[in-house]
């Protein structure tokens, strides 16, 4: 499944960048973005979780290369700071709590496909492509009422190895995609987007000797972006 997602992403980007049919465009836009993340970590063995809130934001660069019938084709690159992590659901009767915030620099590279008004008005778009990230730091948040709160006797699934465990893989990669709307105006372009990131790499080691076979980030993001055209 991972290979299939990756191949589809590569094919989508290649087709949008390499195609030389349709009406050529030469439009470069730059700006900034800000968003709100709801994150979790896909663990194996499973750890019951809620969503961990966090912030995201950074710079956006978009180059529009052509219009094919009603489809407007562009490539979009971002450089963002993003807060991720997980928030455990501990329902063993102890009232203990645990969450971790992980901070990343992330670089998504998207095929940006739009439908609608090209100069002024509303446009709908799809973003899809690979994303890499670099782990910066993290913070653990404990809350407990038991003298020995992280004893496996207090965990139905007996998993406590994540507590205090340092992130071992600083480089992250995965795929991301989003849907949104863009309002094109005389003072710039205003975008609103819902996005999902699916991590293909693990933050902890995943060998047979390690406690987790998988520990990958997944993130839902609500994002707004402002772009201005440098040239057309």
C-alpha cells in the first residue's frame, strides 16, 4: 500500500510538471501560510489515542506552468514549522494523562491542480505530493495520581516503552494531500484548505529488537494561505 501511494504521487507530479500540452503559463506567486494541526501517531502495537492539537505555518512558493482545458497546473513548495505528537487515552481508572508535542520543519512538494476563475474570482484546487520533515525537539506532558503510574499493571495493553523514549529518527517522509478553495482578487490570492499527512517513516526504531514496529505521524490540518503574484 505504501508503494502504491508513493508511485501514484510521483506519477501525479511528473504528469503535471512534464506535460507540455495546453496553454502555457509563467506565473510565480509567493506568500505565507498558517494552520492548525490535529495529530496522532500510528503505533504498532496500538496505543489508544485522541488527537493532539498544534500549530503550523511558514512560506509558500507556487509556479503555474500551463492550463489544459479548464485544468490549471502548478507546482507548489512550502517551508513550514509544524507541531505534531499524540495524546493518549488512558482509561484504566487511574486518571493518569500523557501527551507529547513534537516539533518539525516540514517541506511539502505538491502538484497543485485548480479549476475555476484564473484571474479574478473563485477557484477550487487539489494538492498532492511527497513531504519530508526534520525533527527539531519535543516535550512530554505527564499527569498522574498513582505512586507508580507507568507500571504495566495499570495498562490494559502493557505498553509503557514510549514514556521518556527519545525520538530516534530525525528525518521524516510521507505523502500529503489537500482540498481547498482560492479567492483571486486585486490585492492577492486567499486560500483555505483541508490537508492530510500520512507518514511513511517511523520516529522510533522498528527492528525486531525495538518495542514498536511502526510509529509514524499522521496529521489533519486546516490551513489558510495568502499569495501575491510576482510575475505572470
